[in-house]
DNA sequence: TTTGGCATGTAAGCCGTTACATGATTTA
DNA sequence: TAAATCATGTAACGGCTTACATGCCAAA
C-alpha cells in the first residue's frame, strides 16, 4: 500500500474551487504550491484519468486555437464527498525528512574536518538563492496592499516558505561562525 | 532512475566509523538519525547484500548467545573510495517537502472556515508531543556537560530537530492567534 | 515462563522520477 | 520563422512502505 495517495485529494481540493485541466494543475504545483507539494505531469495525467474512471471527477473538452484540445475536469458529488471526508480525517503521520546536507555533516563527525566549511557554504548558497527568489516573488504578488486580503492560501504558503528559508539560513550562519571559532 | 540511492552512501559513512550489523543501522535510524534520515529494515538488509556483492563492504558473522548469528559489515577500500567521492560531490537538488497540513490549510482557502481551528490544534498537538520528546532526549544525553564535546554529529541532529520543532510551534501559535482575532 | 527486544530476511505494490513522444500555439 | 510555451500522454524503473515470516535471547 505504501503511502496514501494524497495527490488525489489535493486534486479534488483544487477542482473544488474551479475547473482545471491537467496542465493547469501542473502549473499550480510549479508556481504556487511547489514548496509544500509537488507532482510531475507524468503523475498528474494518469491520476486524473483514474479519478474520472472512479467517478470522482468528470471532464469536458475545450478548443484552444483551431486544433489543440484542452481537457477541463470538474468535481462530482462523489468527489466532493470524498474530499470532505479527507478534510475531516486527522492528518497522516509526519513523514521523516531526508536531508542530505545534515547527513553529510553528521558523518564528517567533527567541526574540524576540512570539508565542513565547503559543505556549509554550498548549503548556504542554495538556500540564499531560494530565499531571494521567494522574496522577489512575494514583492511581485503581494507588495500591493490591495492584494493582501486576497489569495489567503497562496500567501500562506509563500510566507511559510520564506520564513523557513530565513530560519534555515540563520541557523547555518550561526553554526558556521561557531565552527570557525573553534578552529 | 528515480532518486539517487543515498542510503548506500549513508551506510558507507556509518561503516566508515565502525563495523555494524543491519540491526545496528536500523537502530541508529530509529534512535539517532531518524529526524533527518530514515530507512526501514526491509530496505537496509537487501541494500547491504547488494553492497557486499558490489565489493563496497564485507561481512563477518558473530554469535550472540549460542545460536543467533549477527552479521557485521565493514567497509572496503572500494567502499571508502566511493564514500569519499560522494562526500566531495556537491549536494543533490533539494527535494520538495510534502506537507499535508499546509495543503489542507491552503485548500480551505480562508481563515474563517470552521475546520481551520481544529486543523491547527491537531498540528500543534503532534508537534508539541514531538518537541517534548526531543527535549527529554536531549536532557538524557547531553545535560551532563562532560558529554557536550562528544557526539558532535548526534548532538547536531538532535539540536537541529529541536529548533525546527520550536520554530514550527511558534509559527503555528502566531498564526492561530491571528486567525482567532479576525473571527 | 512469558513478554519484549534482538536479529535477519522476503514479497507485493504503490509513489514518484526520468525519459520518451508528439503536436499546436503564441511570442519575440 | 524560430524559440518558448501550451497541452497531453506513455514507459521503465528505482525507492520506499507495508506486510509477511522466522527464530533466538534476556529480563521480569
């Protein structure tokens, strides 16, 4: 059984707000949700088909231009029932994070190891980049105060992601300083 | 290809410090590393076998009691080479977190929804429990100052995990307060 | 003597990634 | 008109979880 198929419920949740095509869902993951959930299109399309077979969603086709077909899905009554059951359910157990940086640090097993500094610098650089990107995005989307109240969910995710990066960076810088002192 | 087989390198890193049996590795994941890496024993044992077939590790058997056999693995020269190559390599791209709580919150799409408060309370409760557990563990292991200098890696992981839980809890409490005000 | 922990495996199957594949539309 | 983006799929495979399975040892 492996993990619960949570993607299914997330798709239901998205379709519960508006009709979407597979491509739209993919875009949402890339541009809005990706920091807390992500699926590739190669997982999305087959899932949509299965969900339609199961009667959780239905589809209609619209033309883009003259030939290109876009398949919009809408949630059904059954889908809504299943969605609200999931919403009512208690959360699944926390899955353990898998953090390659921390494991490397753990395995070096000493603050003196010559690789430690480089490891920190690499981790700092990648989080710095991400942090900058997220900040730019926030400016773009929510700097205008009239937008503050709208997009509750989107803002919630983006701000959480920004905070997470900031806290990570702070910790990394603190630890690196400590390490440099002892050497 | 999916993900890189990082478990392999972690096992190598562990065996590079001391000989271990599969069960010992399992125990390490459960008691020491679990917050930043975890694998089930059903993944560990076959992996060890493959690694031995590939000449990265070798094994010897010791008796526990009169009949029970325990298979200790040690790292080979080839294993050490591969380990140090991995250590020198740059980190793999960050994998996106999958966070069911945040997705549910996102999908409720409003601070007013009756489920929001319950959702927060549930998330707070589970992180509170974890936080308490981790704190107890720190006390147990590192309260004695003579232990402070030892176990660099273990302490690093435990303290990181504690900080993460604390920051998460702080955020949850802050947001919950905000939400209650607007209602 | 029973219970819990030690110790090592195998099998089925889902989740997710990577790669393969194709074609239309829009934009620079 | 070329490049980027829109749009939808399939195939192969590895990682990981869950469940099945067995037996020994130590401690209460």
